[in-house]
C-alpha cells in the first residue's frame, strides 16, 4: 500500500462508510466522556458506554476503512479500474431529490438513534435492569426493594 497516495486508497464507499462509523463513535465517546466528567456523581453504566461501546464502533469503523483501502490497493496493483465516487449534479432534479431524501433519512436515523441510545442508557440505570436483567445475585435485594417503602 505504500506506493499509492492514501487519499486514493480511501476513495471508495467501503472506506468512506468506515470513516463515517469511526467519526460517529468518536463523537459519541467525546460526548459521553464530557457527560461523565461533568456529572457530580459517578455512574458505572456511563463508563460501559464510554469505554466499551463507543470505542467498539470506532475500531469497527477503522477496520472497515482499512479493509476498503486494502481492496483498493489490490485493484490498483492489478491494474484494474478503480470505482470512482459518484458525481452529484445538483442541477439534475432526480439527483437533487435523491440527495434530499438521503439527507432527511440520515437525519431521521441519527435522531432516532440518539433517542434510542438515551433510552437504553436510562433503562440501564433503572431498578428493573439491575434486579432482573443485569445481576442474578441481586434478586433477593430486588424482591426486598419491592416490599420496602422505597418502591413507592
């Protein structure tokens, strides 16, 4: 891969999608790290999302980008034509409509993903999660909690 410019190797859809996943994971990690540092009390579940889930997305995205770059380098070494990125002509009405629909769909997906991530984080802090999903050893405490005044 050393004989080709890096920009050429990353000009494929696989690498671009991988870099997008990496950027999303990095953004999530930064936001979660800031939230963890600015909270007055510690929460172990924030650490799970911050130090395990977000980096998993980051490394997956980098692996996908590297996979695309390796495939691109193999094509260049063999002398094959490399797939060029599509050219978007915003004067072409059909392409403009497709771009707008894609951007709106992506925005909707990101908003729904953010809401889903917040809901899963919120659920991970709940008594139900701790007593029924996460810890089997917590079953007696969970049962005791339901009979205590704190349950109301």
